[in-house]
C-alpha cells in the first residue's frame, strides 16, 4: 500500500516538474539566445527574442533592462516608455530596477520619456515617497532644478515655495 | 443553565474576536497597486541633502546653506555634506567661513575647485605650508592637473623647498616640454637654489626656436 502511494507521488511529481520545465524552459532559452546575440552586437536579432521571452512571462530584471536598452538603441522610445510604465504593475519590480531604467533613458538622452512615466506614477500614487524621490532626482538630472526642489520639499512635508 | 468554565472561556473569546476590527477589511494603502518597496519611507535627511544640493545648482545659496545647516544639525557625521556646504559658502562669497569649515575636513573630501580656491586664500595670507598641503592632496586625486602642480611648484619655491619645487617643475615640463613660461620659472628657481649651470641650460632651451 505504502509502495503504491510512493510510486503515485513520484509520478505526480514527475508530471508536474515536466510541465513546469517545458513552460519555463522555452522562455529562458529564448532569453539566453537573445542575450548571446546582444553580446555579439546583433541588437536587431536580439530584440524579437527578448520580446518573446517577455511574452513568455519571464519575470526578470535583466530582461527588462536589456529589452529597454535595445529598444532605446534602435530608437523605439515609445515601446521602451510603455514597458517602463507597465513594469510598475509587476510584483517583481523594485525601486532599484526603476532607478536602473531611468539611467538607461538618460544614457540615450531620453530622460524626458522616463520623466513622463514617473510623473504619471507619482500622480497615481502621490503618497509613495520612493516614487517622488525618483521623480525629483530625475528632474534634477534633467536640469529642472526648481521643480526638483519643489518635489524634495514635498517629500519633507514643507511648503513647496 | 449553568455553563462550565471552558465553555464560558470559549464564548468570551468568540465575543472578543467578533468585536475586534480584525474581521473588517484593512484600509486601502496609499501605495496599493505598486510593487513592494515603493511604499517604503524615505529618510528626511536624505531628501534634505538632495534639496540643499539642488538649491545650490539654482544659485539659491542662502536657502541651500540653510538646508545644509539643518541637515548637519541632524547628521553632523555627514562629512561630504559639510564639504559641499563649504563649497556653497565659497560660491556665496563667504570665503572665511568656507575656509574655516574646510579646515575641519579630511583633505580628500574637499572638492577640487574648493580646494584650489582655498589654496588662493592661503597664499593671499602667506600660509604657504597650508597651501602646499592642500595642493598635494588635490594632486593625489588629480595628478594631471598641471595648473595645480604649477601652483605647488611655486609655493614650494616660496618656502625655499627648492629641490621639491624643481621636481614639480620638471614633471610639468615632461607633459608640456614646449611651455616656455614654465621653463623660465624653473630657471628662476634653479638660480635661487644656486644651480646656475642648470638654470642657464633651461634658459637656453626656452630661447630655442625663437
């Protein structure tokens, strides 16, 4: 009786593992393939692979950063901006990843696009200090010092003079 | 009907649980819908430091100085903020205060431009040793700053440390062998050091091609 149960348990584990592996494997293999092309400098070739990996639902910080970098390099600013906006709905997304994304936009002189995303996020979540800090820092990096000062004052709960 | 003690305890417990607001839905978080981490608080000192910096960029020096002072009252251990305050004080024309503050800092924390401005202040007051120390600290982090090295070479010569001064002049000339003015200054120092043959050689080189 015990042996039958053990065999059944092992069969269930094997089937489940196989199903999960198949699903996970396809996305990760695509991502790794894209990464190889990226490192070889073939950004056009890497883009569809990264997009396929994203569509497969790989929750990866590295994937998002790579995808954004490739899109910005290829001039697909709007797609990069939308991906950044979407990232705020992902449970794995974190402030340091948002900061890294902002750096990428700045590197490609597209800081204003990232600012749009952050402005929208701040409008939706005015009580998120982390979001406002990111927004204020980006304003400062873009040379919009007076606006940045206003945001920092808001963070301190002081009148935004 | 008489209830036993365990049943009574259970009933009281049930009443307590039902009357407790735990059963009610929690109030919506202001950052609901955002991933974890975005609802974390930010330290006031962090925001104040960035505010002080940004105000200095807009040349709102008085406001910036006020924020730096508030920050440092709360966090006196922030030596980098203190160094920045010294720079803002200098930019706002409060050179004496800037210098006093900078002197309380480890040399490596004093910003390059502030350091050079303080060097000029020391030179104006004929405090050549202090000027040389600041210049040496500056060159330790920026060895390619030939203007600072030239100033160091001169300061060393004014304190009669001729060998050290000559060594600095020669390092400058390694990078800029065609700089006639630097070569002539070196020749002067060689004369002060009573190394007249070498001085004549440097003067001859400075006249070549003319």
